[in-house]
C-alpha cells in the first residue's frame, strides 16, 4: 500500500482505520500490511489517502 509522504502525520491512523493488524515499512511511503478485513481498505473513509491496488512490479520505490 502506498500512503504518500505528505500524509505521514496521519499514516498510522489511516492504517488503523483500514484494519491493519501488522505493518512493515517498505520505503518512505510504502507499507506491507496484514488485515483480517480487506474490505476495510476500499470501504474506509480514509481510502482516499492511500493507493492499494498497485502492480507487483511497482510496489517498491525505484
């Protein structure tokens, strides 16, 4: 998942509201998350702060 660096102050809240049970930071604005409720990623009111449907070849910052 990508949460742009400009939203860093609210990134943890965004992840919490998306149901992230665990997170691994993959760069300045990329996160690998584990969630039991994947529908919360798209149905959450905070979904506008993140890009979650990223092609596998673009998930790591170049």
